[in-house]
């Protein structure tokens, strides 16, 4: 692995600025875990002190996030003009975040300095120097994002270079050149990076937006020109047309340019992780996304079919298993064996020695995916599926006779109240329970607990922490298939389950019941039906 090169992910900060994307603190913690698993070097958690949600993220990350590979970075600005650095509240918030690394955004375009910051060129340089130095004195690793650098360079090359030199001399580990407006082309990026390296001698990074459709190409051009850090977001999330897709950048670096920038073997997990993050972010995967999209290695039957049977490499630029994806014939809609095998191994199921069983699991997943299921961000549901395949049955903690949910509008209070009733057998007894909730899922959660707690008191240690709904066929409107993803915490762990049905309530019931089954099973609780 090239330890001199830095992979810096900004999904949780810059990616979260995407229109329609809203990440909870729990979402951000979960995504950070996936990014660490992928093996990125730095995870930018957000802007503490400026955004309350981000402040809360860093507070919880200190005790809940156990990063094995990545370094957590806080994002913020240099001190304000005319304010002493030790008195600037946002600089203090960066230190209070306890993040070991800090990325400062600074103006490198003199027009922004004078018109946006309403200060002088020299004061802006002092803001950069003093803030970097102050954070370094407090033991932080510091990077500087030179905002609007390429536009500023084109307008006033001399001043843009002064900002780079000031940050480097103050102790910034790398100065990241930002194509903030996303208007550059690869040859321009390469020429400017080369010039800045030559003139400043500073360690440089690159941060590209995709407004010309060139963010990945621009990032690679910068790497070839000598930057030591590349920034991007998973799946290309970001405002406007997005950021450089770190998935594509990393695959290109490792598989095309021969630069191993992730720990050994991690690139094979990139399809699963990219899809898992999509599910957490509640963003529909882009089927034609390079390397990891469902269509990335899909071939139509006919002209290609016979050639692919002889040698798939004739029609594929890499072996799909290199990124955890799989070739797919569109007429068969084949599920990804490589992803299933890799994920099974992670969950403790070695399917590599039993090709027949792997084929059966693949067929089962294919059938369920055709109905709308996805297991990329529902590890618990997939684990239960594998348990059933390997051991012949999945754990059963109750036998459900029936359930129902009623929503009643009460005119006197102006509130709609949901009431759920369940009939089931547990602990050798038939139980009929009814509970109210502030929504149908809340009511189902409460009634299940009410019915099962006397038999399984361990349920008290579980808590429903997130709930997402996706309509899979928007054209069918109210008749569309619905997928629900439920996240549950308990006993020091977090797990996700998935349910699919013709309506939200049925899908929610499936996901909720599976979350209870998986939780009890993972705690080692014996079935007492």
C-alpha cells in the first residue's frame, strides 16, 4: 500500500449538501463505519460549531465510533477577519470536537477575499497562517482547502500561490486545490497542479466538483501531476452535479494505474459498501455507475451471449469480482455471486467450498431482489437468509397468528392515533396484545414488545433507531411495491433488516419482526415458542 498517498472522504460533509439528501447523526455514524471498513485514510465528519447536527456527531463519535483505519477530520474555516485566533468561537469548536485532524477552508481567489470576506489580501494570509499554526500548536493534523483555487489562479496566479505558501509554511500537511465551481478540464488541472508544485514546493491535494462531468478525470489528472491527497465522496454525492465519485477514483487508481491506495483486498468490498451507503442515505443506486452499478457488467443476450460463454473478458474491461460485482446477463437477471460470497464470509458463513450451496443462495437472492428486496444495507436480514440456507431453518421465537393496524382520527384532539393488535404464541401461551403508537410502525413495535417481553425480557435492550421507506415503482403510485429498511440498536451493536410488501405496513412488519429475531439470536437467547 502506498502510505505516502492519502484518500480523504468528504461524504458526510460535502456529500451531504446534495439536494434531497438528509443524514441523521446515526446515519453519519453508520456511513463512517462503512468508510472505515473500505479503508479510506480520512473521514470528514462535518462542521462542528456551525451545524448542530455535526457538533452532535463529533460528540457521539468520541465514544461510539471505533475507527480501525481512518482518521476523523473536522471541517471549519480560518479565523474571522479582525478576530484573534484564540478568541474565534468556530476555531475553538474545531478543537472541542476532539477530531485528530482538521481541514480548514480558506479563500484563495482574491475576488472572494475582497467581495465575500470584505477584507484585505494580507489579512486573509494572516487568517490562514495564524489558524493553521494555532491548530498545529494544539496537536492537530491540519489540511487547508484552498477554495475556488483554479478560478482564483486564472484571475490572479500570484495571490493564489501566496495562499498556498502561507499554509505550507504555517505547517499544513497538505494544501488541497479545490475546483469549487467544477468548471475545469483535465489538461487544465494537470498544468496548474504541476505549476503550483514547482513554484511552491508544497504537498498538494485535489478536490473536484463534477459540473463539467470531469470530476473523476480531473482528480486522476491531478494525481498524475503529483498531488498526495485526493478528496471525493462515495457515489459522487454532493451539491449541484456532485463531487468526484471516490468509488470510481479508487477503482481507477488501483486497477488501472496500479497504485494500491487501500489496504489489501478492500477494493473487492467497494460494490457492497457503495450500495450499503446508498441504502443508509435513502438514495436510489445509479445502475450505470462505473464498476459498482447493477449494469456495470450487464450484457444483453444475443450477439454477446456466445462470446461471453467462451471468454467473458472479451466484453469486460476488468474481472467484475475485483470490485465485488458480477457479470449479469439481462435475460436471467443473475445476482452477484462475488458479492454474496464476500458478504457471507464477513458474516461468518464460508460459501466458497460449497459451490452448489452458493448457487442456491444466489438463486434465492435473485428471486428476492426481483421482488424488491436488497440486502446491501440489511446485514441482519441477509444473515438470517444464510442461516436458513446453511442450517436448514432460521431462528423462530414466536408463531404469529395475525396482526392488524388501525388508524383513527380523533376530532376532539385533532390527532391521528394508530392502534396495533397482534395474536401470537410464545412461551407456550397464546397472547393477544394491543398497543397504541404515534404511527403504524411505532404501534407495531410497541405491541410486539408488549406481547413478547414477558417471554423474552432481552427485548428491553433493543431500540428502533431508524426507519426508511422507498417506493420501488413510482409509476404505480399507490399500488407500488414498498421497501422498508429498519435499524435497531441493542447490546452494543447496530443491525439493519429489510421488508418488502404491497404496502408500507406489511413491509414494516416484516422488517420489524426480523429485527427482533436477529437481535435475540445474536444475543444467544434460546427460542421459547
